[in-house]
C-alpha cells in the first residue's frame, strides 16, 4: 500500500480514537453532574421556600399589629360607652365594636392559617435539607470515582496525542493539508474502508476501475461520489 495512504488511514483512525474520548468524559461525569443538578435544584427550592416564609411572616406581623390596634379600639370603645348620651351614639358604638370583632376574628384566622403554612414549609425545608445533605455525601464519593476515571482517560488520551504528533511530524504536509480539508466536513469518516465494492462513507457502489485502484493501493483513491479517502481492509484485500 502507498506509504502516504497508510499514514492518512492511520491518522484517520487516531483522530477517531481522540474524538471517542469526549463521550467517555461525558459518561464519566454523567452521574456526578446529575447529582449536582439535583443538589442545586434542592437548594433553589429551599431558597424559594425561605423567601415565601419571610413574606408570610411579614403578613403575620401585619395581622398581629392590626389585631393589637383592634383590641385597643375595643378597649377605647368600652371606655366611651360610659359617656354615651343618646341611642344613636350607642348604636354607632355597637356597630364599630361588631366590625372590630369581625376583623379580630378574621385576623386571628389569618394568623392561624399563616402559622400552619409557615410550619409546613419549615418542615418541608428540613426534609429538603436532609436530602441535600445526603447528596452532599454521595457527591464526595462519586467525585472521587470520576476523578479516577478521568485520570485514566487523560493518560490514554495523552498517549494517543503523542502518537498523532509523531505521525503528523513524519507526514507529507501537502497530504496532511488534503486530509484536513476532507476532515472538516467528513469528521471521523475522512478515510473509510471499501466493502463489497462499496464506499462505507456514502454506501454507493464503486466502478470496477475505482475498485481496482483501491485494491492496488498504489495511489490515494477518493470516492467519486462523496470525496472520502478509500482503502481496503485486510479481509477484503485477502478476498480480492
């Protein structure tokens, strides 16, 4: 086989190996990232509930203040009743007292409702915080496992990059530039095998003339349909 073609095929396989590291890294990080996202969501929910509790506590304080004002008003009306001189004044005072009592009942009900709501949300925050703490502990272990996996991947990738650097240094720069132009669009299918007299990049059948050129391997042959580099695998070569 043509030496330059061998180098291009080898480079294509090396690039394919290099690109395969990215999904390995993503897979290694997957569990950790999922736990981290869950932890972040729990903390955000805790923060939201805390903000809601603050708002409800402010409402409760306003109702308590209003309740104190109403109680003061009733006490004042009780003192005024001693000074009532007409029936009209008495009815007006009774009406004020009835309205005040209704408002007191409403304020007490609202305070009770808000207290239950606050207690419920505090309990929920406690549960969420427990879950967040559990995930915190899991994250430590998962992070250690991920670091080990990434370390192995990094070591393997470093070796592959060194192999590529050595190969590229020995290659004809014109051929390398030619390869890179095809790789821009073909990615990991820059150089593809021929099987059953068909290009494994576009799966189109090759003419006898092109197939014969691939079998000889004396020159760099490109698929006439898609422009990828073609080569024959050992098994195909033996069959041929």
